[in-house]
């Protein structure tokens, strides 16, 4: 039982979980997965706002899914998590971590004392003062991490790890044996995550505070649809790539074109920024997440970026990919 963990993904209006036996090993096995809905406002962009409501939902999730392990791996990954390039003098990992509070205050929107800091080394180099290490500064707001962890503790579970979602996705989806640079994009309800990895090692991370629910909410407000009708319109129309749209769907089609265009433009601009700053392009894009299921999204993203885009579904349900990645990446 101790070798089993459950990856937990706090979604916009749902909690998803996947239980894995012997994670991070050749014997890893997915045992079970499940999801339960959340009341509106209980979780906002991956942040637990109502601890006891979420704890109750977690207990219901365990009952619904039949999970056996109470060892949880949580993920962090939204606009309140900062991931930025950082170059530091060459030293041990422990020394780098200890020095971060004295080096990064100007990069943070909050006082250092309010953030949990980490450093992910990417490559070594030479600076004016000697050898340096290029990497990624990771900073998460302490109160967000603590609130999410409190919800699992209140439910009676043990949080054995808190992982950065882009890193977990990279371990699950990037192939270290391939000499390539791959962009992994997860299109969630309220956040799109972009991680670009070279030979399986992440070197660029961005969180875009927008997602598939932006389209739904726009359909509700501008096309005057209920949420159920808006989701149905997305399934029926996808991204309307031709003019053959029934008259009764025209208003909805216009909204979907506009809103999906903004999401896709944000992704293209992020890829372009990486390309211009690193002077190289990704070789391909791996696309997952519930928002990526919108018909036409893959094609338009490929057209806009000029890259090969592959829709990946390792969990047999793209919405479960994050929870699976969190569980599979655990070595606890």
C-alpha cells in the first residue's frame, strides 16, 4: 500500500484523481481514476478557497473512485506560480536554494517571506565572474500551497509531495531519448500551461490565465445561452472553419471564433517568444487537456505556429492527464 499514491488535480469545478502503484518505476500501474464536481467558487484557478467544502468533496471522491491509498501528490500551476529564467553562480543545489531569498526579490510580485522558492537547473555556462548555472526560478505563493494542503489534511489524507504541474507533465509526456525540443500544452478550463523541454528536460514554463471556460462564459453572456447550451454549442460547432453554419448557430459560432482565436493567439505568441529568446523553435507540440477537445483547435494551432501538433491522451481522458502526471512522477 505504501507504494501507491494518488495524483490530485484541483480543477475549475471538479476534482480529478488517479491512483498509481509503484510510480516512477518500470512496474508503474494505473489502478483507478475518478472525478467529482465542486460547488462554484470552492476552487478558483487551482486555488482552494473553501477548505472544508473541498475536504468533503475529496472524501466523496475517494468513496466514488474506490481509492485505497491516502498518500496524495498535489500539483501547483496557475498565474500565481512564477517560473522565470535565472542564472546563478555555480554552486551546489543546496547552496543555490539557500541563496534564492537574497537574489530574487526584484523578480517577485510579493515579499520573499510570502513565497516558496525553488530552482531547477537547466545548463551550465560561463559568466563574467566565473562558472554559472542557467535554470528556472520557481516561486509559489505560500498561502495557496498551504490552503490546498490543508484541504487534503482535513479530509484525512497525507500530502507526500507538491509538484509543479509543468514538470510532472514533462516527465509523463516528453521522451528523453529523443534529441528534440517539444512544447507540451495543457488547455484547462481557466489556465493554459505551456512547458518547453529539450531532450526531456524543461527549460521554459508559462501559465496563461485563460482556458476553455472563457469560451463557455462568453457564449453565456454574448449569445445568451445557459451553461449547458454553451457546452453543447462547443461540441456541435467546434471552431467553425467554414461558412456553412446554420443560421440558428451563427451567433454562437461568432463567439467561439472570437474567443478561441484569443486563446490560440496567446499560445502562438508564447511559442514565438520562446523561439526569439532561444533562437530555436520547438520541433513539435503535444496538446492535451479538456479544452483541447474543441474540434478544430489542433488544426488551427498547427496552422498558426507552423508546427506539427499531436493530440495526446495518456489517461484515455485528456482531462485526467494532469492527475496522472502528478501520480506517475512521484518517487515517494
